[in-house]
C-alpha cells in the first residue's frame, strides 16, 4: 500500500510541476496563454447544467474516501501503540521502577548481572 501511495504522490507532484512550468512559460508562450479547460469542455459544461455539480460531487466523494482511509490508518497506528498505554502495563512499569530505584539489589536485572549491594561486592559497584 505504501508503494502505491508513493507512486500516486510522485505522479501528482510531477503533474503539478509540469503545470507550473507551463504556466510560467517554460514550454513557450503558446502553452502559457492556453486556457486550462479546452473550449470544447467549456461549451459542453455551458450546455449541460449538471456538469459542475456532478464534478463537485465526485471530488467530494474522493475526498471523503481519502479521509476515511486516513482515519483507518490512524486507528491502526493507535492499536499498535495502545499496549504501551494500558493502565496495567503502566502500573507494572511504575512498580518495577520504584523497586529498582529503592534497592538496586531488588531489581531482577541487577541480580542477573551480578550487581548487588556494594557491601557484598567490595570495590565493584553497579
């Protein structure tokens, strides 16, 4: 999905850059003075009153689909991070932090690495 999104973004960026270059006259005066919509499209839109509302509805539909996709991706990202936000996980981390900071020898990691109280291991602390 990320590749498709990156390709779509690249294509849209290149189209926008080409349109900007054409508007600034990089391809000659003929492209710079040319209208955005072809005169045939303008005549068709003038004859059919439904043209612009249908075009606006299609654009709004695409925007809503994009927004729904963005919300879905945000929820998926939140689900990936949610275990770290649960109350019992935070309580366990708080308990482990308090027990390790109060007495280093009480921490399971310090027992595994051989760090105990300085009195038990003279000359070598944690």
